């Protein structure tokens, strides 16, 4: 199976998600959070570092629950940043 290359926007969204997860995890270990979400620590490491920038919805939902984040917060912090719209003079 050939995977379509990620767009720059998808990579940026993955970086924002990783930063949010690292921030929410705080001093807790990756192993603790990953186990609570039913993931391997390596999967969490890949998401946090942007090497897996498009995790499945249920993966994000499980991590959000363990970290005490609402899905609304995840969406707000990770959604694409709207491009500036040029206004005609």
C-alpha cells in the first residue's frame, strides 16, 4: 500500500498535537500515559515527536481521556490555522 505524502498543514497539525500531549503529560512518564490509553510507549513517542502526525481518532480520544483533555480542547489547539485573507483595497 502506498501512502499519500502528508501536506505541510498535516505535519504542522501533528506537531501541535505532539506539543499539546507533551504539555498535558507534564512530569508523568510516557509509559504511564501510553499504558492508560492502551498504546505502546513507542507509539506515544512517535505522536509526541511528530513522526506519526496523523494518529487515528480513537488513539487521540484515548490519550485525551487519560490526560484529562476534552476533545474540544484538542481540536481548538490542533486545528489548522486559517490562512490570512487578502482584502481588496
